[in-house]
C-alpha cells in the first residue's frame, strides 16, 4: 500500500517541489488548496490527472487554514501517514500590513491542524515549516540553540507555531518536527520575493518590457539555497527514528546588492552604485553587444523605493546546519552563484530570450539526480 502524504501550501513553491518528490517516491499525495476566482494551481498543473483515471496518486481538496472543521474532515478522510504543513501567509513585508491575518493563518493555522490531528486520533507524522526569520536580530551564525528574536508579525507567528509543534510532540507524543529553513529560492519562487523580483526584473529589462528595477534594502544579507534540495530535508526529517528540529541552510551569506550584481554580470551587464540610502542608484557601465539596443552605459536600472523597506529589518542570516549534515546526512549542492544562474536563465526563457545557459545546464544535471532520488544522499 502506498504511503499517503497531506501537504498544505501545495500550490506554493515548496509544496509543488515536495509533491513532485513524494510522487517520485511512490507516495499518494493529497494537497489542500484554496478556492480562488482565478486558477492558482499553475505550479502543480503538470502533476494533475483526472481523478477518475485508474492509478491516480495525486488529489486536491478545497479548504483553508482558517477553517478547523474542514481540516479535521480532511485528516479523517485522507488518513495521512505524513502531514507536511507548508501553508502560510509567507510574505514578511506583507505581514506588517496584515499582522492579524498573518497570526491567524501562519500561527493559529498550525494549531488548527495540530488539533485536527489530535482530535481525529489519526496516527501521522507532522512537519512544520519553521523559518530562519524566527532568529531575526540574533547574531549569526544561527543554529538550533540560537535564541529567537522575531522582527516581524510573520516571524512572531512562526515562533508561536514552532512552540505549538514542540508542545504537541511533548504533550501528546506526536512525531512532529520543525524544519528551520533559511531562504530557499528557485524559478518557481513567488514574484514578489527579492531574488525572483531581481531575476524577473532583469529579464524584463533585457526584453525591453521594463526600464528599471525598484528595490528596498540592498544591504540585508541572506543565506540563499535552492528549494528542491530543501524539500528533500522536509521528507528526511520525517524518516528519522525520533522527531527533532533542524536548521537547514548553505552556510554562505550574501547581500541583496550582491545578488543584483551577480545576476546582471552573468548576462554581461556591469553596474556601478551611486548615492546612499534611498538615493542609491544602480547605473550601467558596460553592456554586452546583444542588449545594446535595449540598455546603454549611463542608464539607471536599479532604484530604491522606500515602500519596500520594513519597519524592522532582519540584517544578517547565516545558517549553521551542522546538525542536519551530521544526523540527516544532508549537504546542499547548489551554491549562491549557481542559484542566481538557474533563476536568471529560467526568467530569460520565460520572456523568450536566449540565456547564457549555464543555469539551465546546472538545472538539467540536478533534475537527473532529483528524479533518481539521489540528490543529496
Ligand atoms: P509560498 O508563499 O510560495 O506558498 C504558500 C502556500 O500557502 C501557498 O500554497 C498558499 O496558497 C498557501 N496558503 C496561504 N494562505 C493559506 C490559507 N489561509 N489556507 C490554506 N493555504 C494557504 O511559500 P513557500 O513555498 O516559499 O514556503 C512554504 C512554507 O515554508 C511557508 O510556510 C513559508 O512560510 C515557509 N518558509 C519558506 C521559506 C522560503 O525561503 N521559501 C523559508 C522558511 C520557511 P495560495 O497559492 O492559494 O496562495
Ligand atoms: P524574506 O524574503 O523576508 O527573507 O522572507 P524576501 O525575499 O521578501 O526579502 C529578503 C530581503 O530582501 C530585502 N529586500 C526586498 N525584499 C522584497 N521582498 N522586495 C524588495 O523589493 C526588496 N528589496 C530588498 C528585504 O528587506 C529582506 O531583507 C522569505 C520568505 O520566504 C519567508 O516566508 C521565509 O520564512 C524566509 O524567507 C526565510
């Protein structure tokens, strides 16, 4: 009999990769989706087949993390062996505009799901998508023993959910794990997170669709990894003898400014920075021949829009993932430069431009490992 997994947040970046990964491992995969007035399943459409067909192993169910009755029904109906709780209002900047809603979905949503599991009596394992944002202002490097210092409503909601997960483990013996994942990105990253915003913006500038990229704090530093490698860890955590909590990251930190420079340089556009703070501008100094009808030296291609600043910022995140390497045998393969190339190539393809192709090659090699389930083991 196939193992059954239930994924909340299946329409998101991680949910789509995790669904692919679990299907490749022979799981029957069930996902919670929200009803929307337009299609919101583009990241998983390639996995969907008519549920009336024989042998189908992929099922979607309507529900919402604010609706505890439906969550309980779903646990009863699916009787999952593993629950991956990835659903959340996941945007940090937006959480300042919607603090109550973020607490409701990102924080209380976790409690609702934990309660649905407890009340149903279904024996299942539980993965909580915890976040490096919980470390907030704690000095780097951050590991499992670093005290949390959340700097946003989102981070505070995740800290609450983290402790609720531990409480259900200790109070009710639930096999529950927190994956404290540092930022992870991919061509499927939401368009308003900074990495994707940069690679998409760059491709639009090269295609002549946009003139400039408007960003916020260029000096924030993040530990950016590649999402498919991270969802494997979510699965690995639930395959251990004992439930535990793990930090997952690359151990490299880079600024938003460096991400911009790396992306532009990769396609043959060099920048220099002029001005400080909100006056900062990214100005083109040289351009590869093939783009010279779109941009030219002297053009301002990056400007600051204070709208993207956060009332409280997280300055530096840097993972110490020693425990995951030791206990899960996990090590990331895709480093910063490769990640940038993968994302730039993918966005250039999307707008019909020929990309340098190094990222696509990395992605292709990676996909072979991925489908053979030998990515990191
Ligand atoms: P996304 O923003 O791409 O996806 C979020 C998912 O949650 C979407 O499927 C979304 O559905 C769903 N969702 C939002 N609100 C609700 C709701 N009220 N009820 C049901 N589902 C809802 O996030 P990621 O894939 O990047 O991240 C997955 C999880 O991991 C999130 O919990 C995130 O906070 C956490 N995380 C992410 C990290 C990262 O770097 N990516 C790092 C650490 C933690 P819809 O498509 O309908 O909007
Ligand atoms: P983050 O990711 O807040 O770390 O949360 P995001 O990409 O939004 O921001 C990273 C850093 O970039 C700075 N920044 C900008 N950010 C955005 N979104 N847009 C901009 O224009 C911009 N300019 C600069 C930000 O200030 C910040 O310092 C992500 C989410 O996936 C969370 O759900 C997850 O928990 C954490 O990563 C780990």
